[in-house]
C-alpha cells in the first residue's frame, strides 16, 4: 500500500529578534536560520521514517529545489514534485527571547496545484492506495473528489483551520486528523467530547483523530471512543509534534494495528520529536520510535 501526500512545501526563514518589529520600525535580527518547512513536507518525512512507501506531490519555485532534495534524502519518491514559475511557499518567522513567535506566511507555489496536475498524478495510483492532504495547497477539494472516484482512501490533517475547510467534501474522508483549535473550528465547541460528538455525527464514515497536547489524543467513530495519554518528556521544540503524530498514526492503522496501538505508537514518536530542535530533522526513525513505544 502506497501513500501519496499531496502537500505543501515551504522554506522557513527564522529570525531571532530582541522584540517583534513594530509599525514603522527597521531593526536588525540577531540571527537567521533557513529551514525546510510546510506540513506537507514534514508529514512525508514522518511517513517515510515510519517505514511507509511515500510519494510526495506538490509545487516549488526555483529556489525551493533543496526541499525536493530533502524529501528524496528521507526516502520519499519525488517524481511528482514540480517546479513552477514564481516563488516557493515560505514563512517569515520572528522569534523573541521568550520563545514567542510571529509568523507571516506566503503560499507561493503551493497555490499553483491545478486540476490537470492532479489528474496527471492520480493516474499512477489505484484503489487501496491512500492520499494524505492538508489545508495548505490549492485544489484540495478536487483531489478528494478524484481520489474517492478512484477508490483511494483519504486522510486530511485539517490545518490550518480557515474558511477553506467549509467548502471541502469532508464526508468522503476515511480519517480526519485535527488538534484542539482545528476541531473547535469545525465543530463549534472547544470541549473535546463535544468535538467528537459533533464531527462523528456529521461524518459517520470517518475516523476522527483529535490531538490534545499534554492531554493526549482521542479517536472517535460512531459511539466508539479510544483515548491515549501523552508521553511525558522534556519538550525542547514542539514544531514537528503534530506532523510526526500524523505519519506514525497512519503507519499504525495501515499495517493493521488496533486503534490503541496506533495512537500509542504515534504518541511515542511525537514525544521523541519534541525533545529535539527542528521540524523534519526532529522526526525519529521507525526503530527508535518503536523502542521508545515498547519501553
């Protein structure tokens, strides 16, 4: 079984600053780091490190070639990473001495996914394959419709939570993965059990997976509820936690593990990720995640 991640590819420009830039102010940063980013890229790396045969489809500009190289180095098939005109998607991130951040996003090439490109990519996939999506590229709804027609299974990490989600055919999903903010946006309530109740009633064929930070995670479908506590670790950087969870959860369910095992495995992998600095670079390999899970 193959997973096609039709996802975002971003360059993160991270500036350490004394304070956030104010209107009319010009200031110098303390340092600059240029990192691979985008939830799509991170989740493809997580899937591949979890041992899943992973293909990534998406768009980059000419300055984003190193993102394609980064995916390939992680074992991801990059046949369908296409270079287009214009800039690669990117984020300008200010980080102050307290660790707070201010982020300016530019979608760039992520918005140049077209229906014809989708059709070209999906020709290479078949019933039983899985498509993974986030809410950071264009044509998400079209991809879901076409994948459903082809008999593919569909997973959506509904991030970021914005008005674009309202127009998506979420009833076609096999898995809907959300955090507290995204779940509250879709369900209209902040109570985790309320989120589960509203979304399982609205999308009865879909498995909802709700991540709750230090409170762990909750999976729900119909009347069934499975809760999993978070693993206790000393967190250094939580950037890759959700993306690691997504990749390892899908590995668990696709290899036939129980929901309890899939959630526990994902919790262990994401706990390891937050003990390290960075996003894609912080995602653990399968063997170390499994050792931590069993330990």
